[in-house]
């Protein structure tokens, strides 16, 4: 009997000790799987959190639907998670639900795309790309490339394929695209349309442009997946991508490097999806009771093209063939 009592007591003590160190529940409301960038972003964060001792990961894929993200955030509140990671598919329509997160006193980390209501809600830190500079770089690369080829005074027709309408990555890159065009008067913008950051919609938009527009000389695609879809459409129309139409993407995913090496694409502007270092560092600090610096924007990174050596002021392009072996995503 004494042995049984001792066993029960031991188990009770062990249980209470374990519950005192119960896992930290970290929830992530992710947009979807619309692009290689998004997949790399999800994989990087998921791997880092699920392999961290003492952390439990709760993940929701919203399939690019705002209503699904709102539902997910409310579920996280019901589950009384300890921390929430959030990137919104668009920038508007989050005020109410993010205020509910604040009222539930669940610390919020904003990653990738910023909600417009950021200045009206509480959040611990924000981490995302310099989308305006990325957009400027796309245009500057075209302007400098044409100059280097002796075509700087030639009027060329430019089309801009935008990301998901209303996403901060789209609004930022469009702002940068339009600002960039001011420095290159021979680049004539003849069309702007959203391809929603997906390859399929990028192909469809390019198909319609090839039918409706007189002549396209340059495609600025606000992510590589749309550029790859456009390449499919250009080939199907019997034209030569990378030659008949200069193609500049954004993200610098592996498939873009492959397209550049194949001669189908000319340039990609990097925007890293590898957020795990920031996320783990921020969560560890918060769990330890430290405060974080609010805005942590990761600076625009590299620019990669066929030949390298194009000077964009803040960066000089690198030859894709020289770096492809070292690429992580
Ligand atoms: C950028 C990110 C964008 C990528 C796209 O930080 O929000 O969303 O450029 C992705 O590929 O779909």
C-alpha cells in the first residue's frame, strides 16, 4: 500500500512539473500556397518551430481567402494559443479580428505583408520585405540593361503584371515600379493588371495581352511565378521569351534561376522568404520577457541576371549561373 501511495505521489509530482513547463503554443495564419516563395516561407518557419524544444506549432493555410484567415485567427483565440504569427492576404479588413487578438492578450508577430491597421493595433514586431525598393530595382534593371546594350534612347513598351490586388507586396512593388519609370522616360507603360501572384493567372494575363496589345517589349512581373506563367504563354504564341520580350521577375526562387539559365528570363529581384531566424529569435526573446524593436524590415537583397554587372545604385546584379548552386530556396 505504501509503495502504491509513493508511486501515485511521484506521478502527481511529475505531472505537475511537466505541466509547469507545458509546451508554448505558437499559431501561424498563413496566406496559402500560391507561389514557390510562399511554400519556401511556410517550410522554413514550420521546420524551425516544430524542431524547437518545448514549442507546439498550430498552422492554418487560408488558401488565399481572407475569410479563412479571420476564422483561423478566431480559432487561435478559442484555443488560447500563446503567440500568433500573421501575414494578411490583403492589407485591409483586419481591424476587428486583430483587436480581438489584442483583447485576448495574445502577443502578435506581423510577418511578410503588413495590415493597414498596424498603427491601430498592438503587435510585438513586424518583419517583411522592402517592396518599394524591390519594385524600383525591377525597372532600374531594365533601364540600365537597355543602356548597356546601346538601346537607352529606344522607346520600349512595358507591361506590369501585379501581385494580389491590395496586398502590401503588390502596392509596394507598384509604387516602386512607377517611381522607377520616372527615371527612364523611354520605358512606356502600356498595361498593368493583376496576376494574383500565381503562375496560372500570370499565363492567362499574358495570353490576353498578346492578343490585345500591339507590341510588348518588356514584362515586369511582381513575382517569379507569374513570370514563369507568362513565359508559357509567350512560347505558346510562337514568340521567344527573354529575347522578343525582356522578362524581369521578383523573389529569386530556384525556378527563376533555371529560367534565366535557359535564356527564357532576364532578371529576378530577390526578396527572401527565409523568415525562421527572425521568428525564432523574436519568440525566444518574448518568452524570456524581453521587448522587441517594432519595425524590422529586411533590406532588399540581391539582383540576379544572365550576365551580371548591371549597376542599380543600391546593388549590382550578379550572374545567375555563378550563384545558382548556393541558392537555398
Ligand atoms: C513577398 C510576398 C509575396 C511574394 C509572392 O514578401 O508577400 O507573396 O513575392 C508571394 O511570391 O505570393
